[in-house]
C-alpha cells in the first residue's frame, strides 16, 4: 500500500520535514502522485523507516553516553565546589579570629590612652590649684598706690 510523507512520518513518530529531507537527499522517487500528494511504495517506505530506526538507536546510545559523561563532569564539579567551600570556610574562620584579636588590641590601646589622658588631666588640675594659691595677681590700682606692700614707718 502506498503512503504519503505525512503518513510515514506519523508511523515513525518523527517530523514530516525530516522525512522530506531524507527523501530529497537520497533521491527517492514517489511511486504515484495523486494531485499534489506524493505516495511512496513499500520499498521506499522500508528504506525510510530503516534509516530513522537506525538513527534513533544511534541517537539513543549517543544520548546515553553523553548523559553519562555529563553526569561524571557534574559530579567532579560538585566535588571541586565542595572542596572550595571548605577552603573558604577555613579562611573565614582565620579572618574572624584576626578580627577578634585586633578588636581586643584596639580596646586595650583605647583603655591605656584613656588612663594616660586621665592622669594628665589630673596633674594639670593639681598644678593649676597650686599656682592659684601661691601667686595672687595684683590689680592696677594696687600696684600704683602700693597697697599690700610693706611700709618703712
């Protein structure tokens, strides 16, 4: 029984365009043409179906091989990323320790600076208090009229 390209494609569960390309590239002639529809005989049909069944088998095996290679590659990438993650986590722990150490250093330096400033302020206040008690400045009129100076009488 003669079949059209569409019927052959439907039987093989492939696109009609693929059947058309195979027929054209292999110069397969139609057995009969009814209007614009080209019909192909049993010989042409078996040749077409054999080609696509073979390519389907090759396609499936190459697809499985590709999937196996892809899975292996992805597993290696995952392993590499996990190793990178471990390295980065270790580096992060080291940096956290450095930050803690530097924070403690800054705190101790700030405390010593505060203590030094406190001592300097206390010393300055004491010296001012001593200066204020020992030297009393005389006003202008006291100097002119001599108040507070010992007299020779």
